[in-house]
């Protein structure tokens, strides 16, 4: 449970000055309270509150808090120090963040609030760098004043300390950031001589000779720059937390990302694991209008957040509740693809997140903005605050979720997935650098392809950080081209101790600092896989021409091609030209399967039309049993177990009712009653209504 006073947080983002209009606030809060909503989040923007140095205008925010208390609604204070006061942009002009091309950030209107003070490329600390001591002091004073004012207010729930945890790929090249980078390097390498050798730059005379790289390419200096930026911005996140905690030691500290770890961990710092490690409650923004409403995407959004939370409570921090009109992500797409939201969409999207383990749902607008390019967007309630069929659906779900009868449901947690998709930060960083100037993006295609392939084979695939592999006995490594020697030792020991590992082409081809190993697989992994590389081909632009077989069954490749000669393993398949493509091996107590291309990329690029049977065979080879086996592949299943009860969630993303037979690995169904829908009647079979879920207790 996230908070002892709220069974399941269900609410919305309400106030983003100056929307909604002041004359509607009292009525809106009363409506929200009557409709069962119990939590609001507001943007407490530095630019809207500190109107002159040391001069704070809290009046409208005080009113929000008081109305919340009067209507039984708790408040999450979203601090937005990256919305910078215009006076601060002038006063600290020397501390403006600088893009890679040398241009400086400025103060712009915020698209999501129609309020000034936002930077023109987003992320980080806004237009001003927190690496400047003066800026950090000024922002810290604002955070201290904010926490001091509201820490004892009866409506407070807690603080959201970083909105959508990410930063721009092009920042920060200001003198203050460069100085911080040099200090980071000195701490890492100890001496300029050691750094020069590691970077292959032999003419540094002073630390000030070091400049951060502008052109991203697969070199050690760029790897260090990416890792510095991550450390730097997340240290600033920790500073926000510490500043608030110095004043308020009792209220919840939360943050939310964008479930962006797979495509954007390297470029934009979307490290959900690192962000979640710093807070008590983590969350995610997931908006179908911007991402697409395919079922696998909704599962990905929640599943990666659950993995990153590592057992901590987490919520769907920003869930779409209304349409999106003119943004570039939606142009040309069908209106049913998240552009026009129906009540059934709100039900499906909320329930998918809850089935994935989220324990709270917050719509990113209670009612739409009336200004700016996001006018009319995302709200469940009408432009004037009136109820709509969408808000009626949200109200019904909020009231159901907070009925005491549902307490056992929210205490239960999803089982661990049958397979783990291995996530290694260094792998993504190197792929980003290697493919920076090209269109090929095999890393996210491989990662998403493997995840989707297992998901659509009736399996729960978990995203598993390299630091968390001990909790799993079956891992799939979709795109393992680079990782460190220390990580290779961990993987080797994990297999030796009984783990089952399936790896696609070129595992550890690039090792520490991106250095290519002369023996492949690299870093001693040839022993683990029982094979050595015969030939390799790096041609992902024509990877769709790669084909191979597994025990005679045809499979499509993609990405890279690596052929092998046996050094103890057993051949299981060949490329169409006869070269060895698949090797099975035992190592210690564990087993491995090495696949010399990227079949996950083929699955992704063909939208699952290729390689579905192949991934089903991999599951059979692993010996793992499905938690739930369904006769109807249009449905998705999740099992939640708890001390007060266990439950089967059946999710139907289609627009027609779906009937299925169910086989459980353990437990038994109670088909005569359902936790949801509340009016469910069995009629002798298991039928899941369209765009809905069926939640059945387990005996």
C-alpha cells in the first residue's frame, strides 16, 4: 500500500497555473471528491511562484491545498525548479545551459502548462545549470521555502522531485558543466596521465585542456561523457531530495519517468532503475496518443517500471484520459490509436497498468488546458469541468478500487516472470555511440522484439537489470554487443551456478572502454558458450536477408551475423550458406544457447509475423512452464499472489468479447465469482468483455 490513508491512489493532475480558471476550482474539487478521486498533483513552478528574488506568491497554491483538505483529496507537490523565473535567467545569464552546437538555452512558454520559464529543449535543470553554485543556492532556497510552507498541511501526500526523469541529449556544455566533468574525470582516473592513456589522447598538459566531446562516436571519451551526464543529473536529483528532506522528514518522496529506459537511457538519461532507487514511490508517464495503443506497448510501459521499482510501490503517474489533437506524434494515425479516447480505453489502460503491478493511477489532466498547443488534451472531464462518459468510467473505477473489499487485491503482487530480458546500461550506451549517425537502431528493436515475442507467446517477460540477475534462472540477452569485463565475470558465474542463458549475436564483442576482443566471444565467454567466432558481418542495414534454422525449422535473422566453430558445444542450426549459426552448451550447472544473429529484430520489424514459433521453441528448450496457459492468444494473463488472497488477471485489449480455457501452473480458479467486473456472470465459461479485464480469485 502506498499510503496508509489511501487504499489505492486514483486521481489526476489538476493545477498548472493558470488552468483551470479560478472561478471553477471550488466546484471542480467538489466534483472530484464526489466522484471518488482521492489524489491530485499540481506543478509548483519556480517561475510562477518566486516573482522577484525572495518574493513568493503562494496564494493560488494555498487555495489548492485548502480545497483539497476540504474535499478529502491528498496532494502531490510536483516541484518544478526547471521552470526558471525570468529574473533568474537575466541575473544568472552566465549560467545558461549550452547545447553541443554552442547555442544557449533561454526562457520559453511551457507546452504542458502555457506558462513561461521553460527551456527550449527541455530536461535537466531547465535553462540554468545547477552546476553553477549561485543557481543551485537560489533554487535551493525556493525548495526550502516550498517544503517549509506545506510540510504540515493536512492535504499533503508528498513531493514529486523530478518530472519525467530525463534530460536533453545535447546539454550541458556550459563552463560550469565542463568544470564538473573535469572533476568527475579526476576522481575516476586519479591523474591526467592515466586519463590520457585511457582516452588515446597523449598531449593533455592541464586538466583545463579537456573538453567534453561534441561529436558522439564509439570512443572512451564519449562513454565517459554519457556516464558523467547521468551521474551529474541524478546527483542533482538527490540534491533536490536532500534539500526537501532537510525540512520535511515525514512526507513521501516520489518521482516519475517515461518508461524510456530501452530507447533513451543513453541519450536522455532515462535510467528508471537509478531514479527509482532514490525515492519511496516511483511512477511512469505512458500516453497512448504519443506511444501507440498496441497491447504490447501498454505492457512494456508498466513492466519496465515494475522492474525498476525493485519491489517498491509504483504507480501510473500520468495516464491519458482524453484526446490529443495536433501534436506531431499523432498526425496521420487512426483516431482509434489513442487520438480519441473512449471510456473503454480508460478502463483498459488503467487495468493493464494495475495488472502489471501498479498501485495507483493518475490522469495527467483532470480537465484540459485552455491555452497553448495542448488545448483540449488528455482530460477526462470536459473543457468546462463538466462530467463526461470518460470521467464517469474513471469515477466508477476509483470507487471500486477504494472499496475495502478490494484490499486483498492490492496487497497481492505479480509473480516473477518466467523469463528475464537482460538490461545492461553499457550495452545501450555503446550502441547509441556506434549508430549515432545512422538510421539503424538495432538495440531497441532487439530488446522490444524479444520482449514482445515472449509476451505474445503467453509468457510474462520481466526486464532484468544486470545487477538483479541472481533472482532469475532464465535470461534472454537480445543485443549483447558490449559490456564490461566485470559484468562478463558475473554472467559467467551466474551460468556456472545453474542459470540458463540465451544470447544473440556477438556477446561482449566490445569490452571495457569499447575495445574489441581478439577472441570472440570476448572476455572468456567462449568457454561459457562452447564456441568461437568463425566469421562476423556487421551489416544491420541488410540484416533482413539473414536466415538460419534451429533443428531444421526456418528462422529469420536480423541485425548482425556471427558464425561459429565448436569448442565443446553442440551445433543446433546453420545459416542458409551452411555456416554454423546456433550452439548449445553446458557450463558448470547451467546451460547456454548462442544464436549468431538477432531474431528478435526480425520479430519486431515484422510485427510478430516472423519467428513466433521460434520463440515458443526457446521457451520449451529452457524447460520453463508458463504461469498460465490460455487457449485464446488474444488475451493476456497475469497472476498476483498475496497473503490475503491470490488472483488471476485476464486482459482483453480487443474490441470483441473473448472466451478462453485456462490452465494454471498452480492454484485453482473460482469461476463462479469475479473481483471485476462487479456484475460478472460466468454462464459456464470464462469470457472477458471487450477492452476490459476479468479478475478471478484463486483458491
